[in-house]
């Protein structure tokens, strides 16, 4: 086991646990950080900062539209959007 995270009981809510990155976990993130930045620059290509901002605005709007369709127990919303009568 890599032991990248630690788990403790939540003193405010006995039903839940608190998770924290360990020293090893932080080291692992640091080790892959430059690769993540490289992947990010490949993803956004040669877009200008303005184009990236526009893309983020559009993706955020799409996310807000689609999110209710895929939440648990929202079959009614999906049917309404698809024009399907229950």
C-alpha cells in the first residue's frame, strides 16, 4: 500500500471520516505536477487566454444544464427533457 492519504474519525460527525494527504501523498503530487501542466497545455492547444475564458464559460453552462439529468432519482427530469411521457 502506498499510504498516500491518512484517515481519522471526524470529531464533529461520528458517521464520517476526515481524509488528509500524507507526506508521501504530497511528494507524489509534486512528482507528477509538471506532467499535469504539460497535459493541460496540450488540452487547450494554442487558444488565447480570452478563448480559454470563453470555453470555460460555455463548459460551465453546459455542466449546469446536464447536471440535473444525471443526478440520482431524476428520471422525471430526463423524461421531460426528452419529451417522453411517463
